[in-house]
């Protein structure tokens, strides 16, 4: 059973469109991370969210941590082909744990 | 700026063979971990270490061994390779000063077991 459920699994959109991907769990997390992975590479950290209700922006990417700290979303405005990749959310099962558990990922394809 | 270095990048094994995947980091990170990535499964934690001499199991430890004799190195050993271990393997390290620090990943090892 996945601790973190991501949706959708796959998303194919046209350049310029907006999109939102979700990361959900029945567990409460002290913090949550989003990574992006490109083909042939390891994941690279985009953001860490810590406080319930927190919103962080990274250029055209907006990350939100749910009020109850059980879910998170990533919104991309005016998607570009360079946004293509696998987006992964990750969290530790407890505040004192260094284990980092990943969701199954959302594979995004932005067509020119 | 080497970061996390994994070797080899590609490997083909026959069923029953053993091998060691190497991982080294030069950032003086205490926490290191191994993941496997299969299609549609994201990354699954195999083993992790919070410092030299300390290792623990992750979600999918069966068939793999690890050791941590130095801060820099964290090798992953496949004892008797099986086709189910065909996957892409990633090593990661992070600073353990905070519970959820940034994880830095190697470029991965693509392993095929025939």
C-alpha cells in the first residue's frame, strides 16, 4: 500500500495550458517535498512545504500543503515543453524518521 | 562538484549472479539510502543508513544487503540476482540535521537480470 497517492498518473497537455497534480495520504506529515525527474537522471528537489496551508511559488509552479497536512498540490501555469518530466511527492512517515517515502509519480508531457 | 556518484551506470546479470552497486558522496552527509524505481511504482526504499556503522531496512529489503563502513560510501549488494530485481537503482544522500532535508540523488544504475 502506497503511503502517498499521486494523481493523475499521466498527463498530456498543450503548451500554454494550466494543470494541477495531487498528492494525497491518510497520514499526517510534518513536511512534504516535491521532486522532478527527467529521463536518465535522478530526482531533483523543487520545494519543501512545512506548515499546514502553506503556499510556495517557484516561477510558474505553485505548491500548496493542505491545512491538515495530509495532502499537497502542484499547479503549473502556462506549461512549457521544458516542464515535461516525472513529478514525485515525498514525505517522512514520522517527524523523527529520516526515511523518505515517495509517491508513484505523475508523468507530465507538454506538447509544443 | 561530484555530489552523489553511482557505478556502474548499466549492468546485465545472469540469474543467480551476485554484484555490488557502488555509491559515494562527497558532501559529508550522514544519511544515505538506496531506492529502486520500476514503471508506475515511483521510488521504493530498499535500505538506508543514518551514519557509519548504522543501517536499517526500507520497504523492499529482501535480496539486498548493505553496509556503511565510512561516511562517504554506501554499497548495495545483490546476493543472488533474480529477474524481479531488474530495475533502475538510485542512491541518495542528505544532511541529517533536519528530519526532511533535501535528498541528492545519483544518476542511477540500470540493472537487467536475465
